[in-house]
C-alpha cells in the first residue's frame, strides 16, 4: 500500500509548519495581516514579485517574511491563478477515495495570517524582463526583484491518439476523474460477455516509470483490489492487469539503482507489471502500442515527464530540454541578477553532486 513518502512529509514541513514554528521559537510578536492596495505596491521602494503560490513560491514568501517582514519600505506580492496550495504528495488519497479534494489543498490566504506578504489572485500571461514588468489578468505589475515559481505541467507528446485519450494525474479533478474512470471500466467489464473486450477493460496502462507513474500504478492497483473488491467480488479471480511502461532501463531513473530495484520488486510483488526500456508509440480506444508490442487496453494514464509552463518557456533566456530556466548557483537567471527561479521551473544543479536538482516539492521548498 503506498504511504505518504518521506519527501512528502518533508515538503509539508517546509511550507506548512516552517515559518510559523520559527516565528514562535523566536518569540516574535504576531502581526495582523493588513491588505495592501495596488498603489501601495507600485510605490514601495522595494517591490518583490513572486509568481506562483505553490511549494517554491510560498516557501520564498514565508522566508522573506521571516527575514524582512517588518520593513515598511518593502512589498512582497505573490501572484497565483488558484487560491490554494495543492499538496501533491497526497493527491493519490483523493484518487483512491480516502480523502476529498479539500483535504489536499490549503488556502494560500491561510499562510498570510500574521505575515505581511500580499496575494494577487490572477493568471500570469507574460513576463517582460527588459521592462521589469509582469502582465496578468488583473493588469500589469512592475518589480525590482522577481521570483519565478510557476511549477510545471505534464508533458504529453504529440503521438497518434495520445493527447485525445491519455488521462493525466496532476490536479484534484484528475484524481476524481481517475477514480470515476476505474469504476466505469470495472462496470463495463462486469457487463460484457465478450472475453477480449472484458480483458481490454480490465487492463490499465500507465505511461511513465518516474515517481508519479509508479505512484499512479500503485494507486490504481490498490483502489481496484481494496476499494472496489467489496462491490465486485469477482475481481479477486479476474485477469486485471496494471502495467507501468517506462522509457528508461529502470524505474525512477533519477533515484539510485538500489531504490529503483526495490521499487520494481515491491510493485511486482503487488502484481503490477513493469515494462522498462520501452516507449509508447501510439494509442487507440482499444490498444496501447509500445516499442515492445501491442497491449490490448482501454485505459492509458500518462505521467511520463513534465515541462515548464508556456509563460516560462516563452522567456528569451537559456532553457533546459524540458523548458525549465537554467539558473546559476544562486538560482538567478544569468544576465538578469534581479530574477530568481525556484522549483520545477528552474534547471539548477546540486552543489555537492553536480546532478540536476529533481523536480520535487521538497527541493522547491528548499530553494524558496
Ligand atoms: C501527482 C503528483 C505527486 C507528487 N508527489 C510528490 C511527492 O510525494 N514528493 C515531492 O517532493 N514532490 C511530489 N510531486 C512534485 C511536486 O508537486 C512539485 O515538484 C512541486 O509542486 C513543485 O513546486 P513549485 O513551487 O515549483 O510548483 P507548484 O507547487 O506546482 O506551484 C506552482 C504554482 O504556480 C501557479 N501557476 C502556474 N502557472 C500560472 C500562471 N500562468 N498564472 C498564475 N499562476 C500560475 C499554480 O497555480 C501553482 O500554485 C508530485 C507531483 C505530482 C503531480
């Protein structure tokens, strides 16, 4: 059974508890949050604009508040199109029905209590690095210092049938859709007399052998055999297949080989099939075509990689292959010392190992 990962627990600590605990430990007096007008932001001597109120953006805002929160000449503004922080490490609990969407989201406004940073609920449309200005659905905002923390999106390549048919797993509504889809598939299998069709409904392919892919496979397997079994007892003897297809030669390739083999062993012990060193080439409504053959299946979940969101990709700076912005050892954009990037939008390197920093909540929180 998947459990909350250490990474998830650490991430929770970084954002949710971190600054509050330090504030209490330092014995600082609690401040009432006071809203700021747009004019007050514009005329502040130091305007710090944080794009994105996820793990990296909020950790940055909390840390800035701890260090310079009392300064009257400085305004810190966080811009996000949602007003919730999505706690992705627990998204699978929404998929398997043990939690609701509200249990894995925290209002961004809740983080403002006793703190002096401000929040603008708006979509970021574009960033003008030369004019030092950001265009949003609520108008433009100038900045003196910019922190880009806009996260990432699931990268779905333009392969035949993929974008139309693959289901994703990145938001609470994806998680609810996943659960509904599993129920529909089991119902369809229950009703058909055609053995081939039944097998297709009972086969669930997950594209992507990284963290999210293996989490998805484990969640699907668990939901079917623990959540749905009571309502559909015939499932215990049914030929249910959950298959993870990964392009790399091992699962979770950004981890070390020992972790990869432990993950593979645990999944196989649970009954999840693992196909590594294989690519998905196309998908129809009845089959997933891989470089190692066709898998008759009516369901494909896609979790094979992330890319930077369009606003980030569009910036005229150096990008990594996935669109993340290449930053220096201080997380700054070369030639733009007033611009920092944290979290999944940044392509940074670990100072000790020289390896790229993985796109995780804990890394984003740490960067912030
Ligand atoms: C299913 C799943 C499970 C995961 N599990 C784990 C785990 O167990 N442990 C772990 O460490 N990591 C996990 N991760 C990865 C983790 O969620 C990310 O690495 C982390 O969220 C990155 O933080 P961030 O601040 O860069 O981006 P985010 O936390 O995604 O924040 C980005 C923010 O920017 C906002 N935004 C984006 N574009 C715009 C725009 N144009 N205008 C306005 N606002 C915008 C978004 O609304 C969001 O609030 C998981 C990810 C997924 C999808």
